[in-house]
C-alpha cells in the first residue's frame, strides 16, 4: 500500500477535533478517494487536559505549534489556530520554508498575508490549500478555481457570515430587536463574546477579498473592502423591508469592471424571490456570475465542526493525490493590481429610514433635500408617532448615483426636524 500522508494539526478546537473525527470515522472512504491513508501523527493546542470527544491515542503532542513544521513524522501541516498574525503566521511561514504543504482555514491570515504565502508556496512547488477559509463546507473555492475556470467572472457576492444571517433571520421571524437577538446568540455560542468581527462586517470582508482574488485574477486587497455591519438595523427596518417585498441580509459584493475592482460589505434589501433571500439561519450562500456559465449558486453550512472540517479534509485528499497548483489559480506574478473602483458613481436604488419630528412641513423638507440632490422617490411611508413625538419615515429611491443619495442624506440629517442618524441600505437589483 502507498505510504500514509502524515498530518501535523495545529489547533484542536471544534474544527480540529472534527478533522480527527473524520479521518478516524471515514478512514476507509478517505483512503480510497485519496489513493493513500491520511493520518494525524502530531497535534498542538493550548490545553492538553481538555476532553475534545475524540481519541488522540498514538498521536504526538507538541507544545509549540511551530515545531510541527520541522518534525520528521509530519508531511503536511494543517493550521487551525486563527488570527491574522502571531503563531498562525509563524507556523505558516515555517511550514512552507520547510518545504511542506500547508492547509489552513484562516481567512484573516490569507486576507492580510495570502500573497506572501502563495508566492512562497509557488517558489517551492508546494500546495497551499484553503477551502475551509471561505463559507465552511461549501466548495466555493473549488467552484471558482476549477468549475468556473473557463469563465470571465463579472461578479461574486453573497452571505458569508452565519452569525449575521442568524441574527437577521431571528429578528425577522420573531420581531425582536438587534441587541436582544445578539445577546441570545452569544448565550447559545453562535456569536463570540466580542462579536465585532462578525457584526461589523470584517469577517465577511476577509472572505470577500479572497474570493475577489480568485474570481478576477486580482491581487488581494483587503484594505480596499468597504465594510459596513448590521448594528444599525432595527426591527422596524426588518418589518418595513418585508412589507416592500424584501429581506435584509449582510451582503459581501465584489465586481470587476473597466479594469477596476469594487468590494463592499453592506446590509442590503434583497428581493424575496432572490436565491440568497431564501438562505436563513446560520447558512451561507455565494453567487458567482460568469460570462458563459451564467449564475452559479452555492448554499450550505458556512461554519461549525462538521462542515469546516470536511473542507479541510477535502484539501488533504487533493494533496494526497498530488494536486499542486498556484494557490490563487494564477501565479502571484500574473495577478493584477486592480485600482479600486469609486463608489460615488455607482447607480442603484436605496432604502432610507429617518426619525423625524411629527409636525407639518417635515416631509416637504425631506423631499426638498432629495430634489436638491437630484434624487427621486419611488415610495414614501410614514409610520406612527413614538412616545417622544417622533415618526419614522421610510423612503425607497428610484435609481440614483450613490454620491447624490449620500448628499441628500447629509442635507436631511442637518435638519433640526431629524433626530438620530439616518439609515441607508442598498437594494440588490441583480
């Protein structure tokens, strides 16, 4: 029998334990598909005493994860530590420097250092695999790199953070406020104690920058992703969107047009019959649009032990088969440094929500601000007066320049009749 592919595993959280579980429970199936056994020979984690629900008998324990890179009984290193820098980056660099393949689920590290690591892998003729870094168990990386390889990709977008999708789904289903659902999600373990990376759109931005590089043959530009989260979304927005025929989702969007790259993470109103609008709870969904293939839709569990570990093992199977290719499909030297496309001239429809004093003439002020900015209104709704005497006004614009809509919002926010910060959301019209 062909000799086993020996794995050094850094990180024994849910995903790491899931990798051990899959390679144990599905050992015969994995061996047949990989053409050789895949076995974990060494692990590293912070707490030796923790019960992870899997047997580690016969597996060496290493206190310093970086030592996995140089062990004689490790052929491939799997990095599941997390974090853009620190121990994860040290391990990644040492692994490739030691002429060993690397598998990672670390989207933050790839968003910040992916080009450096890819270049090192290419120079050494090594695989660098990261299917698990984006959308968990959904094979969107393989879909872009392999299935859509013949296509010029024009747009990639979707729901890439299960925590945000869970929160927004619960707000819609139960009529609850953002803070209440967030607290519940934290108690249930769906959200971190510090949920900022999730709810402020940073996690989605990491993933989007990776997908954009793959989709468009571009250099990763995480700094160029404009990230806006869901903190400002109120239950009233959820209800009003539903009345208009939409669902609110946190959408990561990347487009390549006219030699420029546009990347943004933002809450958006998605038509109720759009494929991603049906993606509820903690599920993820990614849409890829190509010139010959049309629209491809990927949906599934984007996080968790089973799905993410499944993606890691899929990468290990590829390595066992001898699959070596540039990590971002094209060699790093061929990736284009695309200039950032400005948002100001983008056109679309917008949802605007304001809290205003319930008195005569206020609506005239608001519509005058829109008129002066060259923005026309498709619909306007005023909801009942609150205990403090304010009313909620919701407007949907006709297609307009983003710069003009922002100008109108600034004009309205300056009015003494407007309280608080107006809310603007994009409407997904594709």
